[in-house]
């Protein structure tokens, strides 16, 4: 019999579970605090619960603690890249980025990814499974325990497509922003999607106050199709319509991610076309110099091309930033650390 996924339960569900065990209701609050606030790594830490209850929990419930396999710390900027093992032996990556306004963590939402974006290392070995809310939470909990510092910002931008694991991701967001838990403000949470249109609309209807980041990477449907297979399913126009809907429902400004690939999407004409496309959308564009992965033959745009791309967008009044590259001296791009470890294991 599989164990209960206790870390994925909200306080209400946990209360019902604890009461069904014949325990007093306030025990649920204590347990929730151990799991989500103190981020206990073991039942034995939960000293204000009876030994009997701890024993019962350890037999029936799974605390879902990830095991740190590797950690790389950048000497340049303090970025920390973690590789964690899940209970079934699969591995996921997470990254901590220290900013002056606080610590941001980037988590994975799936083991592998189905989306197959051409420049992305996570796509190469395909998709294995979804992560549970508990497995997403514990990436942050282990990092916070490792550094001893609070995580204040969260980006769901690691391996995986969050909108392809919709229910678990939404439950995770509810848990991580719960005032009784880690209490990360929803305004400090960003979810990045390659553009799964029906899920963007569904997310809009949930009216969370998170930021939605959409990976655009092209100013025309034709170029987008070359880079992102998902564009075959949902056209650029449909994606932008869903973005307008997201803003109308939530009032939250969108972020568009645009990875610049030399000779593919980085011309001045691309910039002008992009500015026109986004003209009526309340948004911010994040330019990402593509991080070349050794399995694919893509090159980073020249510094000059990146600068003039930005200048063009600014001319049209588009808010734009160039993403600062962090952790250049460690396995930087999404999925690279995991891939290296998997190769070593072969
Ligand atoms: N599946 C989600 C989130 C994961 S990827 C999404 O597609 O948005 C996070 C961002 O990094 C996406 O914009 C993705 O396209 C981009 N990305 C992935 N590999 C990259 C690389 N090698 N160089 C630059 N950007 C990359």
C-alpha cells in the first residue's frame, strides 16, 4: 500500500486526516508547522507530538524529503545549483540566486519535459513524470535548510512545463504562499509556460496574484514553429489572446521571455515585429542570450545585436531588460547538471 502524501495536503485536509486518527484537532496545526514552517527532515524532530503518533505517521505517511546529490556554488555571484534525488531515484535540478532584494529559487515542475524546445537541454531525454506538490515544496525547503536563509522569491522555470502539470502546480502555489506555511507572497512567484493556451486561460480564472511568464522566443509564427514544437498546436495569435485574457482577469502584468539565437530571431526586423505584436499588452520583455548546449548547434547573439534589439523595443515603448546571466562558471543552462550526472551514471 502506498503511503499518504502528507506534505501535499493543505491544513484543512491535514486536520481531517489527524482527526480520523483519533487525535485532537490542534495536532494538525503542530504537524503542519513542523512540515511547512520548520521544514522538518524527519518525524523524530517533531518533539511536541507523542512518540506513538510519530510512529504511526512514519508507517502511514510519506514526508517526501529530497536527497541532495550535488551542489555547485558559483564563485562569481553565489548562485547555487542543486541536484536532488527523488524517492524513485529520478533526479531534479533547482537553483538559488542571491539578489540584493532577497533569495530567489528556481524549481523544476516535472522530471524531464515533453515540449521539445530546440535549444533546451531539459527536452533532450523527454518526459518521465510529473512532480507532486510535495516534491516541488521540498526543493525549496531543502535549499532553505542548506543556506539557513529565507527564500523570498520563486520562479517555476526549471525543468518541465508547469502548465502540463496544472493541478499539482496550482496546489503547490497555494501551499507555498499559505500564511501558515512558508508564506511566499504570490506577487513574488512567477510561473513560466511555453504557451499552452487552454491552461493559461484556466490559470487566469483562478485569479491568483502570481506573475505569468510566457516563452515567446519569436516574433512570427513561422520562426516560433522552428524553435518550439508547441507552436504547431497553439498559434502565436492564440497565445497572445490568452495573455490579454490573463491580464483582463488578474490585472497582473505579463512577462515575455525571448531567448536570442544568433541569426534565427535576433534581427532588428524581429525586434520591430515583436514590438508591434506586443503593443497593446501590458507587459515586460525579458531578453535571454541563448545559453548554448552542446547537443544543439545554436549560438548566442553578438553583444551588439542584443543591444540593438533592446534599443528597438525601447523605441516602441516596450519595457525590456536583458537577463543577467548567473552562475556562468557552473552548469548554467536548464537541465545541464542533471544531464551530466546521468551521463556519469551510464
Ligand atoms: N517550460 C517552461 C519553463 C521552463 S524553461 C517554459 O517553456 O517557459 C524556462 C525558460 O528558459 C523558457 O523561456 C525557456 O524557453 C528558456 N530556455 C531553456 N533553455 C534555454 C537555453 N539553453 N538558453 C536560453 N533560454 C533557455
